[in-house]
C-alpha cells in the first residue's frame, strides 16, 4: 500500500524525488539508487538522479537527469557509485547552496534522498534548515518569481548512510561496511597462509579514522593477536603487553602473528600508533620476522556482498516511504538498521552523536567514546578480549564455579560453526571451564565414545581451536542424527564424562535434538544440565531467531553464482536462468537472494507454484524482452526453492520458458547445490558466531553450582539464542517448541521475512496475480 503522500508541488504534475550519492563511495550505493528510483516510480512519482553528488546539485542542467525503470538495470551487482560522487567546495558556501536550491526548483524537485557519510548528511540538513531563506533570497535577487517558488516551500530530505567505516551512531551497519570487511578478511586470510608458512608476523593497516569497527571486526573474524582502535586505546604499557601476549601465543605453538591497526589508532595520550612502530617492536623486542601490509583503497572497491545489497535495497525502499509520509514538521530522518530491523532515526541526532565520538576521543574520555557506540560494538570488544589472549588470570573463576562443557555440532555444515566453537573454547579456557568436543554429532557420540586410543569425546586445547576462526565446514564433525537414536547411551556418556553443560551448534536438527534431551530429563538425570543452541544453518529456519549462522555465507555464494550466470547472459543477451536454491521448507534463502540480485521472480514453499503464476511470469518475461532494445546486462534470473513444488522442477520451468520464448529468448537451469554452503565463512557469520558463542557460554555458566532439580525447574535451562526484532535474546525451548514451531514443515510458524517478498516483486516489476475468487 502506498504511504500517505503530500500533493505534488506543481498541480497537474507528478511528485518528483531526487537521489544522489555523496562523500566516499561505498559498495551497495548503486543498490540504494536502484531501490529509490524504482520505488519512486512504483508509487506514481518521478525519479531524478543527481550526478556527481553536491557538485551536480550546484551545476544543475544535465547533471540532474530523469530516471526510468530500465536506467537502473544491473545496478545491484556494481561496486562504487554509477551516478558518481565528488568533493564540492561550492556547496560549503551559501552561494553554492543558493544555486542548488534554484536548480531543484527549476527541475520541480522538492525531495532528496542522499546516500553518504556523516559529512554529506550534515550538509543535507543544513540545506534543509536554510531552505526558506534561500527561496526568499532567490526571489529578492530576481532569479525566480514568487509564484515559481510558492509550491516549493518545504524541502524534504531523507538520509541513507553509505560508509565503509560503519561510523554513524544509531545504526549497526552502514551501506558498504560488510563488503569492506570482506575485502579485509580476504586479505588477512591470504596473508595468514604466508605468515604460517614462514612463522612471520604481519602488521595490517585498515581504514577508520575515528571509528575502529573495521579493525575490531577484522580482529574478531580472523583471530588476530592484537588490535589497535581509536575508541579504546591500549594501556600505557602496551608495548610490553603486546610482546608478552604474542610471545605467550608463540610458546603455545602458534606459528603466525597478525596485528591489525586502524588508521586512527593512538595511545592514551593521543600519540599516533603507526604500523611502522608496531613492526619495529615486533622485530626488535619479540625477534619476529615482520612485514607491513597497508590495504588502502582495496577496502573500498569490488562488488557489494549480499548483506550490503539487501541493506541498500531495504533502506532505499524505506527512504521513499519516509519521503511520502513526511510532513513539514517531520524532522529529517536517517534510515538505520538495528540488529535485524530497519528503523528511522532523527538525522541531526545521529550525526551529532557520531561527531561526539571524535570529541570524546579528543578529550581522552574513552569510556564515553565506547558508550556512544552501539551496545553491539562493546560486546564485540569484550568478546574479542576474552577469546584472543591466552592468559588472563583475572578472568578465572573459583574452582567450584568451573564446569565441564560439552560442545556438539548437529545437522549440515554451516559457515561460522568453527568460529563459534573457537570462541566457546577460548571462553572456557579463560574462565577455567573444560571444553569437551563431542565429535561427529550424536551418532559419533553413541557409536564411538569408547573407541581406543581415541574416542568421540575429547578435550579441546587452545592450540587445537586457535586456527578455526576462518575455517568453513565443521572441524569437530557434524551429523544429522538425533539423540533419540539411543537416549540411554547418550545419558551414559554424559554421566561417564561428567558433562555439566551442553553447547549445541546447528540447524533444525540441533533444535530437535535439544527438544528431545529436554523431554528426556524425566527419565534421565544426566540431561538435567543447562543447554544452549546456537542456530547455524544456511536455511535460516530455526524457530526462536531471525538469523542463523551460515545463512549469510550461503547468500554470498548464491549471489556469486547468479552474478556469473547473468554475466554469461550479457554476451548472448535474452536469456533466463532458472536457479534452484536450498532452504528446505523455508523460502528465506530464495527470497533474500532474490532481493540481493534483483530476481525477476522467486518461488518458495510458503506460496508454492501453480500454472497461473508461471503463466503470468512468462507473459511478464515476454513484455520485458520486447522493451529490451538490445541493451546489455539482459540476463534474467528466477529463483526456485528446492521444495517450492513437487511438480515444477527448475528443469521443467526452464523448458516451459524456452517453449514460450519461441526463439525470442531462451532459458537455462542451474543447481548450485552444495556450492551454497560456501567455502570460507563470511565475516558477518564469523563475528556473530563469536558474539553468540560467548553469550551462550555466559548463559551456561550462570547455572554453575545449581542442583540438577533446580536446573530442571528453570525454563531458561534449555534455550535457543537468537536475534528477534531489534534484540539478541535467549528464548526458553519449551515455549518456542509449543508456540513458535511448525514441526511438520521444520520452520518457524511466523517467518519475519515474508513481507520482503512483496519488495522483490515490486522492484522487479512483476505483476500481481488477481485475488482468488
């Protein structure tokens, strides 16, 4: 439904909305432009792109172009910004803003969506504040008449944050930050192999002048030995500290050393910490063969990752809604993302809070600087501290609070399982718990627990798990088998090895396994222990959370596959690819991938597939290809979930399309299969795995010293951790099993992403089916 919209400034004309990108470019900006243009047209308004940022706004003329539906085709997968961005000194002066205001009125534009960093957004709000005065001046100077400016009394501005540093307060993620983090992690993973081969140390400099998000997340993702970020400088004796930690890691048998330095890093007296200084220390004090790698603009470039494409698209859609719902009294909003939810925040407040971080750092008030970052930032910092340094006596618990914690993987492998396990092991060792790996899931436990010389139940050392941060698959093995195969033996093993808490990582099978163990408590005392599930599955179908570890890695693999298919079509033009996605009975992967690649249609089990649907989509394809006057990038993609239909397989759908094309267009089908599990886990899956892993262990640890009956009586003794709306929560299994689970279809009853299907259809121009009779 269209938002309530103010009438267009000029009667008899359509409302006109301008979109521009400004400041440093960021991967995903093009996705935002595409979403703004297509959503504007969808709501019956006219879209204009302002080329070269504020420079285009000041110069006007051809720099402000009307955009049609086809003009943004192919934008989603392109890095940087196709409509350009430039520094503009003129806009800093009032005369420049006066000219910009005139150009907008001449073009009939009264609303601007601006995608840029905090500087660009500050400029935008200043422009809005001055707007009435600028119009008055234009009339007084004789540039425009009173009648001409009368309809344009109010300027409507909406901000989108495009910044690789993720430096805007009030949002968890800015457009481009996860793509940039992916570049950094790729580089560190590559350097890692060289460092290990030669037993070298590498000092890696990453971007971030006042914001250490990239350095912190890269540290968490890659298991770096030491990081330097502006918000929380190292203690005064950091030189000794760093060398001591690195020497300790080396003594434990670690062959490589990685130190990550943010470009804005400094000590507690604001003296800059340079990569050169760190290198000198490591070479001379720690006697390590050390190299420096400065990543520079490589971090900015490349194609956007799946998350940035989705974020940019959803924020662009929300920005147009915000424009149409705004009144003259509405403060300019900036579109933000909190955990998993798109929200609007007052632009001025967000920018002011962002600037305050730099002020706090400058005043050496580092506690305040950390407070001004979101809660997520502080949690990641603490998780990094706990899971990286091998020797932290102050964290050790008294002996009576220490537990023997079993760690098991259940279900298919998913990116991030190893990162979660590494974090859990590091946390256990830091606190004095004993981490015990239960190898190859429940079947491994049942059949091989007593094997000699090595059974399925093994304690994990720090060195075992240390290198797992970036590894895909499951290092301790995973299996779909459930404990119900032989509950008695599972109980026996728990009793024999004195397992006092259980950390389960996996998908719907893991959820089912914990449900079985919880219900088995009335017969088996050994199951009266605290248990936590960390959802990890590419299907993202675990009840109790909106996000499962591994789903982001899957989406990245899938868009890579789709981008390659589309590229092959650009040579032969008119080709439709029908691609099968995994996901079981949940259409999450197909839908979000559809949003991220601009699929023409997405078929999911929730809606099924029928002839009417196929008929409508084939008609739509005909129309699209008729309009296509031989432009490039003409490959179309249709995504079909593996269980969307028992009858219509991807091959059958592709054949039907080819038949209907009658030589005007052709089709191919593709089945990426296990390619979707990805190779190296994405940074998002890695960092969330660490954060959730640490939180899960903290929850288990809270039951230390409680009796088995006390544990049994507490509904929070068997929980699933997850993101719900804008929060990370533990949900009691008993409630989730009863109220939130569709057991037959192995998915949550209420799937949060269902509303996104409409956006996929809207942005691809897919016509709606008429309502059922």
